[in-house]
């Protein structure tokens, strides 16, 4: 079971370095967290996801690049149920 970090912009910045050091971690960008710089996470090999509805609401319909997997709320629920949640939102 991996750690699943839920990051929004307000305090999500604090979770980025922690998640980057967590081998096997998964990060989901929610709400304004879609604006966070995920470069360090991607270089560390962390799986990064973003919620499609949150991207759309913020005019980021094209996603955040090929390294960030776009998911819907049902996929988010699946990730929450199959991983240990660490919440930075």
C-alpha cells in the first residue's frame, strides 16, 4: 500500500518535498493544487495525478503535460480506497 498525498495549493506546497522523498508515493492534485510545480515530484519518480474537473474549472483543459495523469472523481475514490491517504488540503 503506497502513500497517497492529496495536495491543494493552500498548504500543498508543504507536502511536495515530503512526497518527493517518499519512494512509491502517489500524489493527487486537487482544487487549486493543479497550479503546483510538480517537476521535483516527477524527477523523483512519484506518480502524479490531477482531477479533471479541477483542471477544467481552472481553464487547464489540456492537462499538465504527459507526466501528470488526469483522473475523474471515481478514479480518485479508487485511489483513496487502495492507498494510505496523507492529506495536505
